[in-house]
């Protein structure tokens, strides 16, 4: 089954709020102490928060909530109605990479 285009699902003139989450596979840790290997992965939280704020500004999103756990990350994002603008794809690739 073909998925609908985002332009058909979301109205670009309305503010959209979404809950996003990411989960690792079993026995892999995003943050915290891993009892098996003895490694601490807390440095990743700062790295993830920094890049999330950078991407939120670039893609004109408001980061409403953020919760980082050992194996999951949850975000609540909202589109900014007042600051929507079109960015050329070449500029996106240059700024992100």
C-alpha cells in the first residue's frame, strides 16, 4: 500500500504537534551504564540534545518536550507557523553535512 504524501496529510498553514520516539534494539544502550560491558554512554545525551536543537531550528520546529532514557528517546515537536520558509535542497545538504 502506498503512503500518502505529507502535503496531503498535513495542511502547511496549520501548526502540527507530533510525538516522536526512537528505541534501540535489545541490550543496546543509548545512555546510562551498560552492566555487561561496564561502559557509560551518558555523553550521548549531550550530543543528541545539541543536534536535535540544531535540526529543530533549521527545520523550523519547536521542541516542546524531550525525555531521554536508557533505551528510548521521546520528543514532542510542533511546527512554527510564523517562521515557515522554503529552503533549497542544496542549502539543506550543505548546512546539515
